[in-house]
C-alpha cells in the first residue's frame, strides 16, 4: 500500500496534519497507538497562556515570535499560526464552536478551583469565563469521584452541591458513563428538577465537563431550558470528554474523506534508503505489515506515547533516529522543585522553518520526513500553555509543506 | 503463551491515564464492571501467584479490544483480562450453558440437516423459556436459523472455475447459518478469475477463547493449523470473510495459544476485502460495477479494528457507482459473541447496542453492512433492518453476475 | 498549658510507642511527645523487613538470636502487621559456598529454621530470580508494615491510659539539681505551648538521641548511617530475597503489598534531617539487586527514599546496660548523674518490643515498682483481622475507591478521617495506603481533598496543601525519573501544571 502521506501519531498534531492533507485531495494514512493526548489534556485550545487577557493575542504572539525564534511559533511565523488556527476553527461549525473572547486570552475555571488562561474555548465552556462576575452554583455528582463541587465552591467563592443519582451512593461512575447518561433525556429531566429546587439567585451553573460526547450543545440547551439558567462545563482529571469530542470529529471526517485510520498500532520500524524514507513497518504479532509513502510526518509526541525515550544518560527518538537536542544527563534534566521549569521539556527534535528535522549544520537530514507537535524542541508547552496551538500550527504546516512538494 | 510477543512489562508501563476508561463500552453502561484500568493492569498488581481468583466481575469484559487500541502505552489489557477470566472460570467451574454456546460446531451440521425441526425449536416460545430458566440463555435473544444445504455442501456441487487458486476459511456461521455470504464470496472471487478452494477446517475456537477456555481453543487450533499450513505451503493464499475467525487465526493462535505453524499461516491469511484491496492496488480487480443507487451504512466490527488493517471494505465499496456509504460512528455492537446470549449479560449487551442503534437511526440507511456475523445478528436484533456482509452488496453490483 | 506526668517519653517511633504500650499494660500511664507524626524517623523509613535474624547469624550471632526470638513473639502478638512470606538467601556463581554452609550451620545453632533448596526448587518458587543461581536457603523472614505496627501499639496504649502529643516539639529542658524537672514544648501546627512537669524522662528519639541530649550538655555517641531504598512498581517476588554473603549493600529485596523494596546502603551521615538518596547509591542498588533479579535492570521505580539509622558506638565511657551490640539502653543516673533520664537508641524494628521491655524494666526499677512486662503475650487488638492483596482486589466494583492504584476505598478513608486528631495531609497518608501505588498519589490526593471539603474538614487553602503534597512527592520521584516513569510524570505535570495551572 502506497500513500502520498503517512502521519505517525494520533494526537492533535497528527490529526491536523492528516486532515490537512486529505483536504488537499491526498491519499493519507494516519497510524498511531492510543488516542494521543486529546483525551487526556485537551479541553480548550491553549495558544499561548503567557499573554495577559488585556492584550490582543495577535500582538502578544507577534512579540513572542520575535523573541523566541527557536520556538515552534518562532519557526513558522505569525501568519502561519493564524492560518492554521482558522483551519481548525472551520472544522467545528456551529453549534459546537471554538471561540476566543475579543481575540484575547480568557480565564477559565478549572476542576482544581483555579483559573487558567486559554485562547479558544468550546461553546459549552464559554460562559464559565464570567464566573467571577456572576453568582454561580457548582453541581457535582455522587459517585463521580473526579469532581468535587464543595471544594470548588470553597476555592472559587461560590456555592456547590452534590446530586445523588442512584439508589446506591457507593456506585462509581466513570466520566464516559456520566457523559453517556447526559445524552438521555431522563437524566437531564432529573438534573433539571433537582437543580431548580436548589437554585437560589445564581445565574450560572457549573458542571463537570461531561455534557455528552456526541451532542454537547443539545445537552446544554436542554438542561438550560429545564433549569432556567446558563450552564457551563469545567475541565478536570482525565479522561477528557471535550478532548474526545475533538478526536471523534477528526476521526469521522478523515474516514469520510477516504483517509486510512489505523488506531491502536505502533510503528515498529521506519526503513530508510540514504536520506529518504521508504516505508514503515508495523509489527502486529505475528505479522508485519508495511506501508510506503512519498512523505512521512512524525507526530509521536513526547514521552507519554513513546515519541521520545530516555534512560539516565540519553534521550532518543526511536523511530527515525532523529537527533534530539539535549544536554547533560538525568541529574540535570529536572529541577529540585516540582513546579520548576524542567530543562528536559525544552528538548526535542530540531527543525528548519518548514519543519524538516535538521542536523548540527542546520541542513535537513531527510528529504521526505517532517516533524509536528510537542516532539519539537524549543517549547515548554505545559508551563507556557501552548500545547494545542503548537499541535495545530505545526500539524497543519508540516502537511502543507510536505504535500506541496 | 508466546514469550517472544508477551513481555512482562505490562504492569510497569500503565501510567493510569484512563484512556481505556474513555472507550470501554461495558463500563460505560454498567458500574458492575470496574473498567479496563482496574480490571487489567490495576488488578494485575494484586494478583499473587497461588492466591485464588476473586475477580467475579471479570467475565463482564466483552473482549472488544477497544481498550488495547486506546492505550498509549501498549498495555494488552484485554489479554490480561482474558487470562484472569480463564483462571477465575477454571477455579469456579464453567456452566453447561457456556459449553453449549462454545461448542455449537459439534451439532451445527446435524442442526442444519434437520433444519426444519431445528428452526422450529429455536423459535418456539416454550423451548426458549426452558433455555432461559434452565440454562440462562436469554429468551429475548433471537437464535440464528440453520440452513440446508450447508455452504460446504453447496460448494461440493459447485463447478470450480478460475485460473489462480485462493483458499477460503469460511467459519462455522457462514457454513450453516449464512450460506449466501459464502456464495456471494465465491461468485465475486470467480468473477476475478480465482478458483476457490476449501481446506479442511473446523471451528476456529474463538468462542472458547472468549470464554476463557484456553485448552479448548488450543485444541481447535491444533486441529486447524496443519491443514491450513498445507494449503499455504502449496502456494495458495487464504482468505476469511469473518473478522472474528480472522482475528483468531491470524493473531491469537500465535500470540496467546502458541500453536506451531501459526506464524506461517498468519503471513498468508487475509481479510477478504484486504485481499480485494490488494488486487485493486495492483490493477488486478477485474470486475466492473453497475450502479447501485442505495444508501448503506457500514459498521466496523471490533475484531476488524483489532486486526489493524484499516477499513478495506469501505475502500472497495466506494468503487460502486452511486452507492451512498456512511461509516457508522459507534464502537462495539454489544453482542460480544456468546456474551449477549447469556441472561445475566443480555441487558448490558442491549444497553451497549443502544448507542449503535441511535447512530444507525440517524443515518436512515436502506441496508446495514458489517463483516462480523455477531454484529449482523445484533444489528438485526436492535433495528430490524436488513443487515448484510459487504461482499453481498459487492456481489449485487457485479456487472456480469457469475453463475 | 500546664501538664503533669509520671513518665514523659520523647519520640514517636516504634521504640517510644512500644514503651508507652508496655508501661500502660503495667498500669503506668505516660505522655509521649513527638515533633512530627508517628514514625518520623527510622521506623518510617526502613526496608519493612521482618528479620528472622539469619542476616546476622554469621557476623553477630547474639543479635541474630534476639531477632529470631522476637520474630516468634511478634508473629503471635501482631500477626496482622506481618506478611509471613519466608525468605530465601540466594547464592550466585560468584558467592562463596563455604559461607553458605557456615550460614546454615550457624542458623541451626541458634534455632533459626534453615532449609537448603536446589536451583530448580528455588526457581520454581521464584521464577524472577537469576537463572544462574546455584542454590538458596529458606528462612522465616517476612515483611512487616511498620505503620500498622506502631499505630496499633499507639491505639492499644491509649486505650490503657497513655497519652500522645504529636506535632509537638520540645523547646527546652529544665533541670533541678540532678533531675529533669520539666520540659517546654510547642504544638507546631496549632501553636499551643505546653509546660510539662515529669518525674521520669525517656529519650526514645532514636537517631536524634544526641541531638536531644545536647540540650543538657550530654552526649552518648550515636553515629548516623544513611540507608537508601528503591521501590519498584510491581512485586517481583513473593518471598524476601537476600544475598547469601557477608552483609553488604544492595543485597535485600523485600516484597511489600504490591511492590518490592530494594535496599540498602550504609553511608555515614552528619545530618539527621537533611539527607537524600544519591545517584551513586541508585546505581549501586540497581546493579546489586539485578544480580538477583535480572528484570530489575529495566524495570520501573516509583520512589526512592532514605532513612537514618542510629548506630550506637560502644566503647564510649560508661556504656553499660547495653544488652547487645544491637541496641543501647543508657541509664544517665549511672553515667551522667541525671537520675531520672534514660536513653534508648539503636536496634532494629523487629526488636522494638524487646527494647521497650528492657527500657520499661529499667524505669520500673527506678520507680521502685515491681510489675512485669506482658507485651510478649498480649496480642494487639486487630490481630484477628487479616487484610491481604486478594481481599482488596475482591472489593473492586463494590465500593467507591479513592485510590485506584492501591484500591483504597472511600469508606476506609472516611473512617480514618473521622477518628480525628489528624493535623495535616501526611498524617492521613500515613494511616492508609493512599498514594503508595503506581502514580504515587497523583489522582487520589486530589480526590482526598475533595472528600475533606465534603466533610467540612478543611480550614486552609487546599490548593496550598495539594502543591505541598506534589513537592513532597517529587522528592521521592525525581531521583528515579527515567524510562516509563517519565511517561507518568508527563501525565502528572500536564494535569497539575497544565489543566489545573497550579
């Protein structure tokens, strides 16, 4: 099987790359183990959380790009970031859209009772940015142990109640189970009635981010009607239901467009021929399947999915053996404090402006390999709050650049 | 256990990220099953050799493998569950019902020969009530009708034609309960110039494996592999039309059951549509298709997903002019092979299937297509729609219908 | 606040708490003060090894005899704190088989049951051991849970009249002539100040013995030896594994619930409080223990920690009353002229009861009271109940669990919380198995804080507590952060620094 493009990695950068190439009419295979980190970390689209809400994102980003040429944003440039974001945005037409408030960062409340600066917010979370200004009631569910309304209420200075959903209060409910039940009218009727009884003068009601996987806006609308107040979602511990929504949309559209979507298998080998890669092999015991392509995009992420591996001395990229830009050894890679910025997170694959991996002289190592996502060097996406922005931007452009050739 | 493919690092690589919990169809609908994170790598840290099994919820794992596919660390969760299930049932004992459900191959030929009586009994309310009360086989579940003649019997009368040979592992269900699928397969392959050959074969053993009966499953594998190996070694590639049989022979014979020769068989065993796709890529797919202006909805069975070959049926079906195809966005159908026949699991099975039903209802297709006979049974049961194997639509679309 | 007591015990480790219990059973009430939670010293930072004594049988037969005697007693009085795993002393090709033979003989001489097993027998019992091993010797080692042990002793002591002040630090000692009259102390959490008058004072501060005695210008010469340990994510063996050679570094692997604890080292330390495991120690531990269990080479570690052992150097002036070279019981009346002061230090966890007995005997002698010890026959309450991995496993799906890694149920935690008297998060964590599994508390502590709010028990900013916890957790994880552990940390950082922006 021969493809125009093979994307390795199921995260947002891989999905974005595959979607972009498929929309260009190319024959695409996306292959990866797992679900990427959409279902773990992603709920809103973080672009650059260091920009205060008083500044327009464009201005803040422009300054950042100027000051950080080695950062993935610095490599691609401001206009390219905007184009990629726009492509992502148009993939989510109403009613479930991703919007910013006044083209700037906003503070969204989190499941730890803190606030996070983020850029594009899905419709089901948008109203939460008004939490500080409006009287809010937070709703938790007995048995859903990853969300505690009372603690959030104590920390966010509002009120919190816990609803009991079953006869047996000890029964646990997973986020997926709760999200599924939300899509049934019977639970929404119950919630509507109960919350209506409890509500005093609150205008905003906060829920854990479980308002359904398939039709979150339908769920929200129905509950709002039943309660008679605005509601919003609060992101929490994984699994992230909002992240699953994004993943499902990409998957459905890719398959619809004829893309080959191979989720669950990891590439075991990439076969080079001089400075050109020919094919990848996937060992699915006991058979080995191979896939060839004109171009490959490596979007395997950092350590979680095995995009990078480290022992006490070295950090390696195991698939294409691309050089990883690190210095020192395990002792130096981590600060003494958990909250320090650990140098290891800034290490990754060095690329040129078109996202091709380069050697120590700055020359592209392979003709047909491109790199996208958090595996790139030069960023601290967790501290900066830039994860999804980097994934979307570099996924989009790696595909555009590869497919132009 | 094949040590080469079974590293003892499973407990170490699970990072508790709960990706698996997001996709498990069983824990999504019932709190009785704690979910793959706990049932698999979580519980594994507590299972000491020599301790009796206490995993009484373990047989609620439906064996869909979706957790394996979602795991970012590659923990083979469903295999961990299966081994725990086997141990639990070995200690607790297996009911007669489980033996009956997993050994249908022993009576299927007789059931087919006496199909009129068999089908009468399987539909009879009294019989179903008895089966429910005595054996815990849920009476709400429609039991599949038997056909006569069997596929093999039909094939014996069928004049062979074609230049190149291809072998077919048809599987129990096609043989005695859905002969038309086998026929359609033969006709499409013959239209492409292949002579179909049926190697001696028995039940692949998946129902036994799924019920934790490693011994029984291994016996079936040891029966099948020699004749399959002989076929392969004579230079003939082999195909399967049931994704469940395919998954069993291609992967589990080697990975879990360590059957000698299974590795070699696996290298020459292909999904029917994978085979057609390969032909198409080489420009060897000879047939022309007529227009088929209907709407079909395609459902990818769990075992197809775990085969890791993508969705080849979709690719081939897209060659049929004017055929409107939608891929159904739902994961497990809920039948789980023998799982949904059991009284204590029927409701869970149906609750899982509800999501699939809703997705199908939204699409309003004329026909639903899926490669797995279990899914076909379940979708018929859930929706009452016409459900076919995709090869049957392909057969319908042949320009020059074969004899 | 002014308090008065007959006996003041300083130090809430196994020894101090053991003394409180022993005295309470003799009808002598005491007050115990500890500046942290129970088990802040070596009692809470050891291997969890329930010695049979075999380890010392060649080098120190007297200490070994003490161990096997106590081993037998503890099996009867605290069976619920002990996992009777047995131990294997493994001989590898480079080990001296003469030593092994002397070892077996020495065990037999002091009645430690010792059985020689062949290579095949050994590997069939423990398939994770190195296939090149020559033989092993089976002895009655086991695994002990120091927390269950000490907390159980404390509860029984309290039920019999003992009192405890935790998180309370001595600020000064007041002498009157040749006796200690009183101490001043401060509650480090609540801020309350105490003035405690006492007739007798027992210094059971373990490694802090000299630190404490310095306040009144005394010294007994306690050397500090750091021992470091690594915890693996999975339990490699069912039995304790020892190396059959003269005791050295890295030759013990102790199974503990769902994990294995590898140890240990012995590094002289000047510090009793600021110490940490070093990369060299980690390298040494992995190298040595993987000789016995090859899979350790590439395995995942979930925590690294160290503890300080008090070693009493006999040979200093007036070291009488030392029962063995194992522990030191110092009567400061004879030695330094302070008549109502006793110090007990050194020893091993497994001989805590004996140390407590000897100390209590000495105290009774000073008090002129003639009551004998009963701790060798009176079991701890709770001795009948048994926990065990399979029991926790059986409860999956029945009850809501807070800790998914260690299967700790919410009801269990709520029961601990309702007992009251817990001053901080670590107090809660010490009394349950929360945060002891694969993710080291990354999910369950978040949930625990939620539960605490639901119970209305939180008076502080719980995110400050959460951040404090994450920092404390980091100390144990950072030294072993490579391989799969990195995947876990990426997850945890992404949640707490990313999603939650703490």
